[in-house]
């Protein structure tokens, strides 16, 4: 997805029933959507800078680095055990099976 975000965004929009029109594609709407949703753009939004205090959990300070890490493909290996990764893979396969959104499910 990171290597070719335009095609994935088009597929996702189509899957959701809101595919891009030829005119929207010609006007660069897909590229604009990809740019607005990019890791770099989201991480740099003012709302995501600094640290936030969660009101629902008293006295806990959550750094935004917990939500936006490095944005590197495969960096999860540094944070998830093989068991955790297998559990996530199983859940993703169960939830998205037959949708065409998973690489191995085409």
C-alpha cells in the first residue's frame, strides 16, 4: 500500500461504494486524498503535536508517539511478538475475507 497508494485508495473507494469519477481522477482528487491522508500530513497536524491528557483515564499522560511512530514499513517487528502479529493477521483475515482488500485475498 505504501509503494502504490493511489491504486489502493481507488480500490478502497470503489469497495466502499464511492469510487472516483473520471473527472475527479483527471482533477487530481485521488492524489489530493492520498496527500491529505499521508502519514507525514497526519503526524504534522497541530492536534497531533505535543502530549495530551486523556480525560477518561485520570492522571495518565499519553504521548502522541504512541499513535504516530516512524511510519516505516515493517517497523512493527520491533514492537510486536510473533504471537501478537499472528493474532492480528488472523483477525484481519477473518474481518476482510472475501473483500479483495487483502493482498493474498485477490
